[in-house]
C-alpha cells in the first residue's frame, strides 16, 4: 500500500498561484470521485482512497493506493489529475508542488493538524478544516481503511500535542493581525465603520477581534441574509450598532465603510477595481483598509495600485504574524518529538496491515489441512478402526503437512537463501536455542 500527500501551500506558492489550485467546497465530492477514477485509469491496483484539503493557505491531495508498480506512478497520476482539473500547465504548477510518500506523508499530515505547518504556528482552525475534509471524503465514499486510520491517528496526535505542549501560546492569529494592520492606517478602530463580507468561520473570528475594539458600527454583507443577520445580532448584543444586507447591495454601500474584511468561497473576485474607484469618489478619497482573507481572492489585485486604498492579502498577514517564533520554539520542539514517535507507530501499523493477506492465506491453508485430516479420521472411525491409531495417524498427518513446505524449501535452497531460511525458521516455529549455541 502506497501513501502520498501532494500539494502546495503558503511556503511553496504565493496567493496568486494558490487561488488557481484551490477547490470550490461545493464541488469537492465531485472532484474526489474524478480523482479516484483517474487513479484507477492510471492502472493503480485496487480501489484508491482520497481526501482533498483546500484552504486559503494550502491545497493538498491525500491518496492511498494498493500499487504494485513504482511509487512515482502514484505521484505522476495525482499531479497530472490536479493540473488538468484546475486547468493549469504542468510547467507552471510543478515548481510549487511538494510530493511526500509513505512516512513523509504521515509526518506532514500530523504536522499540519498540529498547526506546525501553518502561517500562525499552533493555530487551531486548520484542525477543524481537516476534519471537514475527512467528512467530505467519507460522505463521497472515497475514504478507505488506510486514510481513515491515518486521519483518526492524526486527530489523536493533534489532541495530544495541544494538551501536553504550549504550542498555541504567544501566537498572533490572522484575525488579530487584521486588526493590527488596520490600526497602522487608522489610529483607533473606535472611529471607524467596519464591513465584513461573508459569514463563515474566519469572518466570525475577525468580527470577534474587531468588536473588542468597539468600532463605530459594523455591517455584514452576505449572499444568505439569514447568516448575516445572525452574526449582526450577536454583535448588536455587545452594545455595538450592527446590521446586515445582501451582497448584491454592495455596489451602493461600499463607500460607507472605512475597513472592509472579506472571506468568501467565491471562485472569482467579488470586488473589482471600478467598484472601489467609485467608492473612493463618494468618500472624497478618504483612505480605506481592505483585508482579503479569501483564496481565491475576493478583491481584484489591481485595487492595490489605488493611492487611497490599503489592500492586504493572506500573505501580507502571514508576514506580520511571524512574531514570537523564539517563544514558541520550545513547544515546537516538544511537538515534533511527539509527532516523530507517533509516525513510527503508524508505519508499524501499516507494515502489519501489509502482512494481513499472507496471514489470511496461511490460516486458510491450515483450515483446509485440518479439514482434510479430520475427514480421513472420521471415515476410519466409521469403519471401526482403533480410535487410538486413528488419532495418532491424524496427528502425524497434520504434523507432516504442516512441516512439509518449510522443510522442502530448506532442502531445495542453497547459498544466501538457505542461510536466510536457517535464521528465519527458528523464529517461525518458536524453536528453543540449544545451550551449546548460546
């Protein structure tokens, strides 16, 4: 069985590349089915398993396939599928891709879940995103024994690391970084009007951080008005003026806001250059801070060229949150040690699973031999033969058949093969070492 993790992340690719590789959550199950069909078509033996994790900072494909061919065939088939599915030239994608087989894939999965591979070391959001990805793969019917075991072990390791280390201490979240960037432009958040576009987990986190600074008022723009109203209601309960409106009303209202934070699942930008230029005219070119937490991006990149707009992407926030690294290093070292030990445990489990087919074959053959000798003994007893002689014959027959294969292999071997069998057979038959051999 071959394991593989193939993908890109914020370490290997800028947001301009990551947004082209990201998957729309609505079509993730369809993508998983297509990936499995592609791997089967690439002559992978058995039915492959797959999971796709796609966030603002990474898109990773996890595969498990019973491949009797070279391991690089699984890599080639998965890479080929990713490039074709996302309509990217392989040459443009290849420099940013990492491909991790077997124990490297296990180690990487553990590190991602523990927040060691995140922009914010120790952040917890990625664990929830990984659980969502696993749930999607399970619902799609492409999560088999090996990946299911891998992710269940991953979640256990993440819980252990967070419970026994201070990995989350001294970290600055993306939401907190968004507030700090806004404060670089506006002396205080209290005098500003803040607009959140979207109503997902990231926007909820950002809203919590901004609301703590008591902004002048807050608005939520979302495609589904009910979710926006729910978030606005929770903000209003903290004695802050809050409202919600449909995303379709954004062109008429964008100019009202000083800080705009967006994180949607749109595959295309929802805020274009012309819309922002119009908003600036209404504002008489009063500065605007725009924070794009989406991948693919919600703001057209050209907006950054406008003099009165301060546009930040997830990569900009990532540069800011690389503080406190030295304070977290001790916890990181502890986490890495735990992960390394658990990788060994999982690989041992995988090796044990690889022995299952031969164990089943041995058990089946043993049952056939038992049944054959038992039938012979029963026939002799029905003929009236002496029961003691029948039992002795049955025992002798079982012993001969049990030993035949091993003794025959030993007698017909020579050289290195014979030496290997001589060392192996005592272990297989649990032979006691003679005193003179000790």
